[in-house]
């Protein structure tokens, strides 16, 4: 993990840190499993941010004004959240057209979240397919 990401996460409560690290691990695993190349990890707008060539940026953060959840953000001008809502209407809580809300007491595992991350990491090759090829 890059030092600036580690420093940022260390500012958060322990449970939020664990959830953010679990999502980070899942992003890296999805990229590796799908042979998507190197994952660029950086801070954008003060949030941990992940991108691979051919994908769209995934950001994640914990906010003090919503202390019981972390949020995984996607570019709001994509069809990602709209597609996620269609495919997974009951698996997640969504924030507008930009985020999946992950409660701190939720389990981070493969399955729907992994699939959503995969669609974001492959977005530019999927964006013209109905439901992003899901």
C-alpha cells in the first residue's frame, strides 16, 4: 500500500480501516484474476483511488458524517450504478448515481461487490453492452 493511502486510512476508526482495506484487497484480486494489469493506487480528492487501463476510477472513503458505513464511489457519468441497481437491487444500498454504501458490519467478500468492481475495472470495454455484459 502506498504510504499516502496508509496514512489516510490510519486517520479512520479501526473498523472503517478494516473495511476499506478489505475492499482494496478485493479490487486488487479482481484486477489480478482478470489480467487487467497494474492497478494505479493514489489519492484523488483525498480518497483512496484505484484505476487500471481500460477501466474507470474506483474511489472509497469513510466519512465522519456517516460513521456506520464506508462508500465505494464510481464515476457518476457512467452507467455503473444504474446497472448495479438493476442487477443487484437488494444486495446494496446506493447513494445517488455515484456510490455503493457498505455498512461497517457487512461482510466484504466475493460475489456481488466483486462483480461490480470487475465491471468498473473493465468499463470501457463493457460500456456499449446491455447491462455492461452482466
